[in-house]
C-alpha cells in the first residue's frame, strides 16, 4: 500500500492517527499542497478531486475518502477496534464521526478557506476555483460554536465522543479542535467536558502522528 499524505492537512492526519493507534506503518508519499502539486497531472490521475488523502492498494485500487480508508484498515487490522467492536458501537462511532465532520470540520473549513488571504480563488478544495465569500466565513464560525456546544453536551455524559470507547469519532473531533486553532477558535472556557476529553485524547502517542 502507498499513502498519499500532506503533513499540514487535517484530513490525512485523521488517517495517520488511526493507523498509529493500530500500529500500522504506511509507505507514505508527501504531496506538496502549498505548491499546488495536487493539481498536477500525476496526482489528478490518482484522485481527480485533487485532495488528500489517497490510499493506493498493491493492485492499484485507489481509496480517497478518510472514512473509507479507515474502514479498509479496520478490516485488515480489526484490533484495536476503532470503528466499534459491536454493531451498535460501529453505528455510534460512524454516526458521531459523520456529525463531527459535517457540522464541525465543514464549518471550520468554511471559516478558514473563506477568510485566509492565501486561499483567494480557492474557497473550496479541489480543481475548480471558487471565490471567497466572507459571509460563509462568519456562518462557519457561528456553526462551529454551536457544534462545540453540542459536543460539550455529548461529552458531559460520555467518556468519549461515541460513548465509553475511544473511536474514529474521537480522532475526528480532536483534529477538529486542533484545526479550529487555525481560525483562533479554542475550547470554550466553560467547556469543562471537552477540556477533560481533549487532554486525554491529545496525550495518546498517536496524536503526534
């Protein structure tokens, strides 16, 4: 297998953490997003969406979405179970990983990409150029704040995001918290449950992957 990565990007970091938790060493190729390598013909042949991560299997099969890559790795290396050990755990971990991505990461992405000076003309990832819309940055910040309040409520009654077990939902949420720092959004002062949870998950060795 070959893993196409970018050390500075949030999405492939989720896969790196997932693999580190399982003790999987991936043959990695760094893609220079800053220079636009993802738009070149060589990378487009791997992923026409022009985004990382990409996992290329030994037979040439290409997997391009974070959750799909993690599900594949989980099938190959079931332990420790990071998408859940039972049907109910799998449903809850995928449900919460999806909520974090759709309501948290997308909001943070909109806030970041619609305000960063270096991303003018690139308000969305991918090959098509989209101009920044300041109102979307403002909406993203609002939505992110609302989601963090929801995450605080969820963690008030659970050790981890999806329940009593560490999972891909925690990986996704931790990356969200770290990515939010790019737009100067930290853990709210009154979010004691997020702080307790974040201190625990960010101290795991895999967090440095």
